[in-house]
C-alpha cells in the first residue's frame, strides 16, 4: 500500500548537513511515510554520506544527472513519490519531530485543503537558532480561502508560507500542475504553491515545526535585489492569470512591499552574518 506522506529531499552538495536532514525525517512521530532522497550529481561527498541509510526500508536513494538546476532535481525526486501528500525538504534543512503528524492532521480536519504550512526557526550551520517562529502571520492561521491566502502573501511582498520544508501539498495536485514552477527561480516554491492555492483552501498550523538553515552565500545584496525583481515578475504573472483574484492595486502594493522586504533582508543578513561570525 502507498504511504500517506512522501518526504522528498533534492540534495546537492549537502554533505555537511544531509545526515541530520534525513535523521530528522526518520525520527518523526508520524510513521506512515516514505523518504526519497535524490543526489543531483553533487561535487562533494553527499552520496557517500547517504549510504548510511541504505538499509532503512523507508528510504529510497537516487542519483540524478547534472544540469537543469533546482527544477530538474525537485521534479525528479517528486515524480517518484507515491504518497497522497508530499513534502519537499532541501538537503540542509530539518524537520522537528511532530511536523508530519501535525500537518497530516490538518489535512484530515480540512478536506478542502490543498496547502498546509507551519512556522519555522532560522538556524545556522551548527544548528543554533538565530530567529524563532518565522512565517504565516496572523492572517494565515487556521483555514483560509486559497486565493485569499495567496493574495495576502503577494500584498506582503514575500512568501508568507515559508520554504518547502514548511509546506505540505497534495501529490496529485502537484503532478497535475506540472510539478515545480521555476519561471521565476527565486519563486519556485511560492510559484508552485500558487497553482495549488487556486484549487482549494490553505491551512496554517500555528506551531514552529522546522528549521531553515542559512549560509554565508545568502549575505548578498545582489541576490536581494534580484529577489525583488523576480517578485514583481511573479506578481504580474498571477495578475495576468487570475485577474479576479489579484487587482492592479494589489500588484502595486506587493511590488512596493517586495522592495521594502529586500531592504529589510539586507539588514537582517548583515545582523545574522555578524551573529554567525561571533557565534562561530
């Protein structure tokens, strides 16, 4: 029989962290899941690190060819999923023990739900918590109409739902929309959630159930500027596809908030970078 949940991990050059990521899935309080890990032709020892888990019947290990960026690996590992529900976890992030249990329960309690998300901590390379309980906001706790939830996130100028390890979706929905949408690469997560949110409701679980790892590569002004540029492209795309959901005023507000978010991100990266250097 197929499991209830497929947890899929698209690993790439994650040798220092991938064991912790895998263990965080295997130690879940919810037991009816499979774990699929795909190494995207890493240049480090990611594949060797994964061999620790070859004898666990819950784990399937794959190798995917180089090229194609995040979408190729995210699609490849997701297409193998056999569970009714799916959660993608990048190869350096961690799930807290009750993550699957809480989110599966949310789907059971809300039959119309297409996307379920929870809060996350921001952690450093050593797993120390830098910022606690990020995500969702007051407007996205409990069950919310999917289009209203998407509009709230766009008007905020960012991704209120969180990175993929924060989110669980229905596998069939992800399959039916063509898997992960990377037309704006920085929005491959929210760009994909958007398709699902137009098909049903959103449920926000008001708990911190994961850790999102930040690294030195993220302390980049160039990346924050590119993020806000792609945000504007994403907003325009949603407006074109769903003019009944997103107004011109929503787009203008979202574009402005994305610029503000980029400025805040620069300050946050500077503060977090200093904190990581001191802690290290």
